[in-house]
């Protein structure tokens, strides 16, 4: 992705290097279990730290420190990708929905931080908190994507940022609040089904962003995003953990669904084509 001439967003809150709490050991999960727990945490926004710590809380271990070169590069990359989302949605949002777009702040953290939606750790992964309208990202996540989940590439990482921003778009439209209210009134199975529709819509909105930054894309970028969507499908993650996929437990959709809805947004470039709540075919 060609970001060299893209100016960094100012809507960045960098909490890295301020010190924090380190995670405790991983107990008796084994490497396969650890990988699965991390995968679940990174792509569902669920804090799985207690699973990794055997129920223990993270402990205060680190002091303020200088950022490494890799962290600095990851921060600059994230700020530039965020800037592209701001430009895209500032243009599309008023045309599609008749009102101005108010962009989110992205919080960069390392290991552990706090949010109104609860404590976030490296195991929580990228998530959006509607309470403060901020997207949270541990920049070490990019290495985890590449090394543990087989979803490397700069555009794959950019897609994940765009996905969290898409949740902000949903929040701006009132969709997050509506879905949350509906989830409180139904069974777990039905609540999961609503969450799948929410996440697939965010994938579609991410595709809309990708269509509108096509001028910054390089050969292979689209394939990187689609590969990431495949690697974080609920069915793929459950199979990777040695389990038989259980559709009623899905919260993000299958690999095929995530790829297809991303492509729907990419091919149309229109957020009005992303209504996953009004279709019988997900």
C-alpha cells in the first residue's frame, strides 16, 4: 500500500511507552490452545487475558520506555491508514446518509490499557468502544497476524484498521446501539446471529473503503485483505483449534462470508449495498 505521501491522522492517542501491566504465564493450555485463544481474542474483541493467565489479573511489570523502531513504524503506518479512512468517509458519508462524518480517535497501546468498555490487553486485539468512540489497537497485533495467523501484508493490516473504523461508521448511524439493544432481548444463539450480521456489515464497509483507496493499492493488496478475511473466519479459527465448526457459536461469520461481503463493498463502493440486516443470504 502506497502511504508515503499520505499525511498521518491527528486523531491518534498513543499510550505506548508509558508503562503498563504485563501478562502472566499461559498455564497448561499448550501451544495449540494459546494460538486459538489469541485468535479468538484478536478477532472478537473479547478479553481473553483470564484464559491465558489461568484467571489471574495482569500484573504491573513495565516502566515507561522508549518506543522501538518497529513500534514507531507501526504507529506511523496506523496513523496514515486512519487518515485514509477519514478522507474516504468524509466524502462518502454525507452523500450516502445525508449528514457529516465525525471520525473516531484511535488509541495505540502496548500490552494493556483501559477503556470505558473494559480493560484491553494484547489478547483483546483491535476493538471499537462506542462509549468513547475510540478504536483500540495494540500494534504488536500486526506481528501476530503475520507470524501466528498467516495473514501478513500491509494491506491486510490496513483492512483490520478499516474494519474497526467501520464499526464507528455503524455507531454514527445508530446501528451499534440498535443491535446491542436487540441482543439483550434474545437467546445467546440469536444474539450471536445478530453479531455476525454486524461484523459482516463492517467487512462490507471495509470493502467500500478499499474501493475508494484503490489509487494507493499495489499489486497483491486485494489478495492480502481477502486472505486475512479467510484466516479470521469463525469456521477457520475453530478448525485450526482442532474443533468441529459450530455455526451457532459464530460471532463474525465464516471465511467465505467475510470474503464475499468485503468483495461486495469493494465492487460497489457504496455503503448502501452493505445492509446485512435485510438479506436472507449471508
